[in-house]
């Protein structure tokens, strides 16, 4: 099913952000946005939107505007995170980062363009009440109380000792918040119950934490080619993470613990949670 979702997501993203028309004087920003948005990526977050919609009895194709919106916010965050004023990375999704190709100013604008386009996309959801609810949850999770806040902790804690509490707050913001938004938007798209929303919360919290801890492990043990980005980044920038606090083995034990809890969370949902369970298990051992 992941392949089916992915194909639909790729198609919907291409439709949402077509190539600029010839002679468009602002074409370069669209090209930069398309370069990052359409240039690879596992599409985990938009797949979560579609899977939660289906789990809650909705028609997953109708959730595509929300799925595209999530992927656009995610891609904007990667472009900005890679900028010299943040993590200063030169590889992403197996290619030079946006600012390496288009320059810093244009990469900044490409990120801004994707963030704003995301809300235009979400507003295109067929039912206006659910569109508004989805937009509210996306804005909340992407903003200062979510991803932006997590990134703030990440930047301001570099070079300092971090403890488990700070690390958790950082990862809840930086990584979990957008994964939570993805799961919530799927439930909202299907007009799911409060119980389903509760399950989506627990699942996303656990999958999000497992995803980030696995990311910390891959930063040490991973293969840069498979990952499509540089490794050893956290230690080079003197950033604390789960591996620096616990070591690889104990960090993976945490990944497995969170993954087990994610699977349990789905037992409270009405539909068939097999896809989401398989996805959580696959992510726990991912290599990219
Ligand atoms: C700039 C507001 C702002 C936030 C940046 C995305 C982010 C927050 C930082 C990037 C570094 C990082 C380790 C983030 C944690 C989330 C994460 C592991 C992102 C990578 O997600 P994947 O692996 O990427 O799903 P693809 O390319 O597959 O979509």
C-alpha cells in the first residue's frame, strides 16, 4: 500500500506545484520549490495522513490536499534547516541542498513559498469545516508550539550539555509535532471519532520519538549514500542526542519500546491498522 500512496502523493504534488510558465519573471522560486519538493523523500508524513484517513473509514484520495500540505511544510523545514545560518548542510535527499543550487536568498524564499502553499493546499480540502480544523492543527504543530519551537531548542542547545528532559522537548517539537499533525489530519479528513484522535496522538508520539532516535543512531552508524545526507553531523556540531546520552544499543532499545507502544495504540482504532503497524516496525529498523 505504501507504493500506492506514494504514487498518488507524487502525482498530487506535481499537480499542486506545476512547472512555471515560460517567461514568468518569478520562475526561479517555483523551480527551487519544485527542486526540493519533487526531488525524492520517503513521503512518510503524507502516507500517514492517507493511512489514518483510511483507518477511520474515509476515502484516502480525498485526504490528498492534507497530505500535500504536510509534505510541503516538511520540505520547507528541511530547506531552512540546511541553510548556513542553521545546520549548514550541503546534501539532502541524495542531492545538493536547495541553497547550494539556488543560493541562500532563493532557498529562503523557496521555503517560505512552500510553507504558504501548504495552507493553500489544505484549504482545498472538499469540506470547509474539516479544512479549517486541519489548517488549525497543521499551523499549531508547525509553529512555535511545535516544530519551530523544537528547532529553537536544537539551535540554542548546541555545544551545551543536554539532559533527557531537554532532548525530549526538542524532539517532540522538531520531529514529533509534524508526524502528529499528519496523523491528526488523516483522522480529521475522515471525520473520525475522538477515540481515533486519541489513538492517533499516542501512535504519533511513539512513532515520532522512535523515528528521531533512529535518526540519531543513523547519524552515527548509517551510510551517507543510503541516507542521501551527511552523517556524523550531530557530533561535528557538538549536539547532544540519544546516542550521545545512551549509546547506540540502549538508544535502539528505546526505539523498539516506542514502536511496541505505537502498535498497542492502534488497538483502540476502528479499522484495520495493519499498514500502520507494519510501517512503524519498518521505520524502527530503517536504514534511510
Ligand atoms: C527550520 C522550522 C525549521 C525546522 C527544521 C526538519 C527539521 C526541523 C530539522 C531537520 C533535521 C532533523 C533531524 C529533523 C528531525 C526530523 C527528521 C528526521 C527529518 C528528516 O525526515 P525524513 O527522514 O526525510 O522523513 P525525507 O527526506 O525522507 O522526507
